[in-house]
C-alpha cells in the first residue's frame, strides 16, 4: 500500500481547474494526504501563481479561460526558472491528439477525466518525490558553484575570472556549433573549472613568487580535488571532465593525466584555451594585464608547439575580434 502521507514536508500542488466540483474533490483528496493546495481557475492566473511561489507540481486542466492548459504548460517548460516543475495535464477520454500535443509541450504526465482517485493520488505523490530529488541536485550544484566563487574571492587578482570564462567558453562553443547540452556544460565548467582550489592552502594559492617543484605538484591537484567535489551529481556529469582536464594539452605536456591528442576532451580543450587567454589579459600582483595582441601571439605559439588545436584557437580569436567589448 502506498503511504501517501510519507512526505516529510508539506509539498505544494497548484491546481488549475475551472470546474468547481472537480476542484473540490481534488483539493479534499490531496489535503487529506498532507499536501498544501493552491487553486486558480484561469491560465493567466496559473502563470502568476507559479511566479509568486514555485509549486512542487502543477495539476492543469486542458480547457481554461484566458489561456489553454497546453499553452500554460508550454510557457512553464520554456522558462528555465520553471521548466523542472512537473506538469500533469487533465484530459478527456480518447484525447489522443491532445496527449501528443501535451507531450510536445513538455507535460510530465496525464490524467483522464473522470479520474480514478487512487491513481490521482499515486501519480501526484510520485512526481512530487521526483521533484524533491531534482531540487536536491540543484541545491548541490548551487553549493559547488558557491565554493567556486569562494575560491575566486580568496584571491583578489582573479576577481571576475569565473564569469569571464563562462562567457568566453559559451561564445566559443556557439561559434563551433555545439549542441545545447555542451553549451550548458561549458557555462558551468567556466564557473567550476577551478573549484578544487578550495583544497589548496593559501600559502601556495596566494604565493606572489614562483612555486617550488613540490608546491607546483600540490597546485596541480586542484583539478583532481575539483572532480571529486562534483561526486556523482548527474547534472555535472559533463562538467567533471572539464574540471579535471582543462590543464591537459594535446602534446601531453599538461596535467593531471598527461593526456594527448583526442584523449583530451573537447570541452576541456575549449576551457583550457579561454583560461589561457584570460590569464594573459588579466592583471596579476606580479605583472599588469597584457594586450589582446600579446594573448593572440601566445595562443598561436601554443598551437605551433602542439598544445592547442589550431582550428579551435582560430575560431576563438575570430569570435573575440567580433566581440571586442567582452575583453
């Protein structure tokens, strides 16, 4: 038997239904199972309610005044701030075309009117549990991103570095025609590439002079530490190789694994190139920022030495020239 009351917190269901009788039944069922229920009757009111306080799930009738349920669903799923909220569409018997349209709009589930009360309760409870798992992943991602910004704050010379790398990396990824998942990984990777420096002592991380051989080996461990910090988070699966390998070079001279050629992940190559550019063009305690021309020549020198892919560097320099305000 399903324990519908097992939710540890009072999860919020937004019910969007203009039939007073149906709404009354649903509210009684869900409140009995420990859910909080907000009820609105129109499509525009549904969007307002979501923006005012994100619910854990939206139970959405198809036919609504103002905006149809399918249009509300489409708008929620198109917005990054609300696209992970589960949406259940209420449809009539035999509404095959509506179900197909609902799937295309991003609906997570369907309930057929007249609905089975136990099925309604079971589906809502299941989707709310899945939403809780998603929220946990997002929270862990946010914590790791905060750690990355904490690392940056330890060293005033790197102020804004993570944000710039995220912009440079996604600019280059777009120029290379990468898919949306790769672009998202590059954006996260730009912020998180140096998160492992949280485990490097200030005496090494903030040292003004040259590092000793032992200190340099310790500094190299930030790539390994950063990868471990990401653990098994599913939404960071494509970011971990960036964190570990953004200091690898095609000629095998990089670290921590001495990868060569195609063994260096493409996204890590991209972040490695833009990281090098930003390091050259940013001021350091021991030197002023160098010019775009200096950075270009150094990147091209690295290409000639076999460290970077010439085509990727050329695309980066071309994109930079078209977006000079970026730097």
